[in-house]
C-alpha cells in the first residue's frame, strides 16, 4: 500500500435507470484518514453512487478504486478493505443481533474468539447488549441501523461507506456513532457517508462533495467550500431552493 494512494478514487461514474441519469459522470477523491461527506437533495444520486462504489450496483461506466484496488475488477480484494452500511438495511431478520455479527464474522473468515470479543464490545458500545439475543426482525429502525453499523465495523476495514448513518438514531446513539467514527478516522481509517444533516456534515467532515442531478457541483475541504458561511446556505445556493408556485398550498392551515 503506497502512502500517496487515495483511500477512494472515483472516475467518470455513470448509471442510468431507463431515461433517468441517476449518476451522470461523478469523480471523487477521498484522502486516507478523511471524514468525507456526500450531500445532495433527494434523488441527487448519492445512494446510487455509494452502491456502485461498494460493489452492490454495476456502473454503466467509470471506475472506483479503494486503496488502489478496482472494486469491479477485483471485488473480493476491494470488499476486504471496506465496511458498508447500505441503504435499506436488508438484514437477516431471523437471526439475533449477536448471531448476525457471528455470521458476518464467519463470512469475513475472522477467528471465532475475535468475533465473540468484538461483537460483545460493539453491542455494548451501541447500547444493544441487552438486545443481543433478540431477533433482528423485532429491532426498531434505529437498532437496525446500529447493528448494521456494528457489522460494517466488525472486520476493522480501512474504509467505511455509510448511507445515512445518523438517520433514525436517537441523540445519544448519534453521539456514540460520531465518537466511534471520529476515533476510526483519527487512527487512519476513512469514512465516506451520505447525509442531509448539514450541521453534522459541517461539524464532522474534513471534505465534502455536493451532488445534484447526478453530478458533483462542488467539492473540497469544508472550510474552503463554506468560505465563512454556513454549509446549509452554500448547499441551498448551489442546488437552488425551489420556490412555491403562486397560490400553492393556500388551502393549508386556512
Ligand atoms: P435521497 O436523498 O432521497 O436518498 P439519493 O441522492 O440517494 O436520494 P438516489 O437514490 O441515488 O438518490 O436516486 C437518484 C435517481 O435515480 C432518482 O431519480 C431515483 O428515482 C433514481 N433511481 C434510483 N434507483 C433506482 C432504481 N432502482 N430504479 C429506477 N430509478 C432509480
């Protein structure tokens, strides 16, 4: 692993669904140890980008390198290096949280004692120790997110791709997730996550890419993009606040 290789390098990524160009030529450069935010309005192409970057959705064109390894040419090599919190959280519902971690550990070919130790620590850290033997099908949305995040961390990957990790989690859990991820990046790990919460992105991220209509409309260090303003204002300026039509919603609250 040469030190100057980017943790993630995306070039010319494209994906269309019928007539809809969900991702229309995206380039991203994510340095090692970076907390990188992918932000954009609903339908901008964030999930589609993350799905292609993590080997879940085949691109129409473009390349994704993780630590210099091509995700689509060497999927196994790339997947060893990444942890993923995918959209939709499709989990094995009939396993308990602890069993889910154990199963993931086996898939990752980790020794059983390592899995047991890490699973215990992860369940404890995310406040799921008491629910470790409960079936995932009975978990709340926030609990599902946290156990899925634990699965993403279990094999100690170099790069984490997280689709909306803070959505649906309570404030205490959000703080725990923040602390875990900050510790991860401070030790050289890289986090790429999508979010709509600008305050969080502003506070956490070193770099950000603002995506709109399947394209990157601005990217760089957060402080440079902000240029003294709030990221929220920059975001709204760039993606364009949608005005209300004359007379629209006049009936509401009347
Ligand atoms: P959100 O913030 O609402 O989660 P997003 O930025 O993650 O949005 P995507 O989910 O990547 O956006 O969607 C980008 C575009 O691609 C949208 O127009 C969406 O309708 C379309 N799209 C995404 N997945 C599919 C699919 N499987 N089939 C058809 N269209 C799709």
